C-alpha cells in the first residue's frame, strides 16, 4: 500500500511523478543518475524534497521552451 501523505516539504513518489509528468521508470532513472535524491521515507516508499522536484521541473520547462 502506497503512502498517502508525506512529511511537510516532501512529496511521495507518486506525487513526484505527477508533478514532473513522468513514469515510474523515468523517476527511477532520475534517482539512479543522481539527478534526484531521496530525502526520506523508506526504501520501498521514498520521499523527495519539494525544492529538488521544483528545480527539476523548472529545468525541464526551460528545455521545452528553448
């Protein structure tokens, strides 16, 4: 069962995927390539910092605009 809520300032994996508009596999690749680091949760249910996710979203947005 997936976490429904994350600590303040953090997002669950599902929330992160929705915010970035990517698949679960793409999220795993971001973590594997160390472009996004886990900032809490458990091995099975990681949490990611909102600031880190926002930075990646902004970078992706710049790439789309350019």
